[in-house]
C-alpha cells in the first residue's frame, strides 16, 4: 500500500513535467499532418512521417545529437501512427479525404440550387414587371 501511495504521489507531483511535453508533441504532430493533408489534398504515410519528424524538434534543447535523435524517433513514430490512423479510417467506411470531398460537393450543390432558385425568382419578377408595363399600353391601343 505504501509503495502504491508513493507512486501515486510522485505521479501527481511530477506528472505535469511530461504532460505539457506530450501535449506540445501531439499538437505539433496533428497540426503538421493535417496541414500537409489539406495542402496536398491527400493523406499518405509520408505526411505522418514528416509530422513526426517536425514534432520532434521539441527536443532541440538537447543539442544537435538530441535533435537528430528526436527527428529519427519522430519519423519512426509517425509511420505506424499514420498507418494505424489510415487503417481505422478505412474500417470506418469513409476516409477524411472522402468526407472532405463529399462535404465540398454537397456545399457546392446546395449553393448551386440556391443560386438557381434566386435566378428563377428574378426571371419571374422580370416577367411580372414586363406584363404590368405592357398592360396599360394594350388598353390604350384598343380604345
């Protein structure tokens, strides 16, 4: 029991040291991988490997050797992480790229339908206006 309590106390006391480092690594990893996927308009393993290598630059404070080791570790970490994410997306039935393309197409179709309805309304108003203007002239000619 005392060993368990000591472990719990040290986790609470020193956990914040690793928590912010992990949070920074994960944030940079996700930002870079998402940015590359959006920029290239495709999701590949190389995006995740690059993101892992970039996120590992948080180890720059360890010097050049630490930076090189961190980049290698990040790249090696990014490949299986990216592969796992891509497999999970395939198993879910729709990848993020397919979802993005579907949502973009749906938004385009919605805007196109909205534009066509406005155009139809404008044409109807133009016809109504021309009918109103022609009406009094036809009455005068008939007199």
